[in-house]
């Protein structure tokens, strides 16, 4: 327990007898207040003012803030816009089955009682003499078993047995075909259904009961094929002009691991590692060999790779600036947010400019934005001076605080931050990598953690293929069948962006 709180009279008496003790007490209380204020500030941080995920907002003492979107209002009403064709269910001119419903023989008019003429029996009803209604229905899907019989004979002279060849892929007395395996990968790897529910779904939907062990074997086997298919994909990623990188935590066999992503708009590559920093990125084998434009957050490990051109995610930076402005009352942070948004709007207009038309960002506009950026940083540095040097012999780094640390980054890394404004191939944020990681986090919430050391990497290779297929708008199930039958061909198709 803490000591009893002294009375006012006791403190006054202590100040008279021992002023040094009062000074020590004030300094100790001052340090405790600063520590508590820092703790409260950390608790008040949320997904809008930091890199924390939105799910963590529920744990705050205050209500979660409403997210502020960077999008401007279009003025259009919700739902479909004029001219939008829509996807309404329509009748097909070639139904699979036709059921005819005829009038009873000798039927009469319900109004006057006169006899009605009907189509002759046995003559199909044509569209002009009937009303049509169509029902779209799924047929019962059941597993089909194909038996392969290879003829056997033997030599009359020496007794050697000769057997006809089985088709490629038919290698065991009993096995599941590529369609079953591809469907399991589709539902488990793409739709993220856990093994137990996936086994139940196969039994209910297809009359094909599968054990969870069999499903795990499907993933393990497909992971080997996916690793083979990823070779040309990884080579294509290394040749990309601009790539995105990010990492997020995950759990493997109850231990903390890190999932790394290296991706473009058309390709993805996941890497699972026990480490987060440069050592893990080196093992991933892509960032260390990449020489293009790399978009990432401000994690220092990325800066150790010098062959690529580094650019920072300004969405992360904008959240940090929002925190400094709203929670720490730094006016220069609001000016920097306005500058970033203005520069982003100009860069978007420049990218949308038609060839041959006047440039949106000329030399004068570029100089104005860059000089304004410099003025804002200098204003912030003036309001947040460097702390005095520590006494001789003091260990550790100088404690500068969040405002000064961010200002030093803005001052030392202007090209990495404003690269989107001067280079049309550099995006404003790192949302591509964050979107690629999001579904893997969804998978962890639905299905739990990886329970074996080899299952996690296999799933990551499969998910790399699935993500690349989805980005290129290819047929998912057909691509997974091709992954099982011809992994190298699928990898070359994904790497080139064209079917071979």
C-alpha cells in the first residue's frame, strides 16, 4: 500500500525544516503526473489518430469516434444511378427443362360459358399461345465416382504381365479428383471456412464426407504446387515499377509470428516468419532484391534495404498528425494535413489529365507546395525545440516526444513523404498492402491460429495465388483446378497477366 497522505500542516512544517525534501517530492510527483498523462494519451489513441485497428476502439474509455472519410460528397443519391443497367434476374430463351400446364378438356369461358379451343394433345405449346414463368433452381449435387480399368495381359512365352497406362493424375486405387480438391481450396482458402464446418459442408452439399485430416492434406499438397507456381510470380514482382510492403502479427502454434506482404495491384506474395524486422524481410527474398519504388510505413527495418526507392504511407502520417492536432493541440499539424490533402487532390487531377492537355502541376505549383511544406516544418520545429542534452554519463536516447519525432521525420525525409506529388507512379498511401493483409486477419478471426509449422507457409503460398487470381479477375475455381494440374502454367499466366 502507498503511504498515508500528509496533511497541509505537515507539508508546511517539512518545508521549513527540510526544503530539499520538498523539492524532491515535487519532482517525483511531477514525473508521476507526466507518466500518467502519457498513459492516458495512449489509451485515448484510436484507429483515426494512429495505426491501431478499428476493432481496438471498443476498448477505449470514450465512445469510438466516427471515422472521417477523405472522400468528398458527390451529391448523388444512394442506390443505382440513371443509366445503370443493373443485374435483374431475367428469363432465359433456352431453359433446361420445360413443363407444360394445359387447360382441362372441354373447358368453357368463365364469363359467358362458351367452349374454348385448346392446343391439340401432343403438340408442344409455343411462346405465342402460352404464358411463361421460369424458376431458377440448383440441382442436387452429388459426388460422382469414375472407375478406371486398365487392361492386363501376359506374355505366352515368358509370362511377363503387360498393363495399359492410366491417365495422368490417376495414381492410387482410391483418390479424390481435382474438382473436389479445388472446391475444398476454394471454400477453405478463399471463402475462409474452418475445417470442421468445411467437412460438414461437403457432407451436406455434395454427399462427400471429408475428414479434417484429409482437408489438411489437400492444403499441404496444394501448398507445394503453389510454391512452384509462385516462382514466376515472384520474378514478376521483382520487376514491378512500384510495390507495396507491410506486416501484421499472427499466431503459429501459440507463438507470436509475423505475416509479411509484398504486392502490386495485380500480384501478391505472403511470407510467414517468426521475426518482424530486417531479418525476416531478408528471408522473404523480395525486398532485399527489389530496386523499384517501395511503399511502406515508417518501420525502420525497411530503411536497411538500400537498392529500392522508399516512399512512406501518408495515410499513416495523416493519422499521426490528427492525433497531434486534436489530442496534443499542435496547430502546425492541421496545416500539414491541409497541405497533404491539397497535394493529393492536385496529384489525382494530374494523373487523370488527358494527353495533350495542360498540366495541372507545373513548376510554380510544385515550388509552392514544397516551400509551404518547408515553412510548416520550420514552424513546428520552432514550437517544439530540442530538449537540453542529458547530464554526462546518462545512458539511453534523448526523449523528444511524439511532435518532435514526427517533425524530425518530416524534415529529414521530404522526398519519401511527398513522393506521390512529384512522381506519378507513387501512390499517396499503402492501402494496397493493407487490403492484402486484411483478409488474412479475417481468416485468423474465423478459423483461429495455425496449429502446425508447415500448414501456415502452405496456406500463405495458396493465398498468394488466390489473391493474385482475384486481382486479375480470373475464374477462381478454374484457376485452383489449374493449380492442382499445372502449377507452373498457372504461375506463368499470373506473372504475365495473360492466359497461355
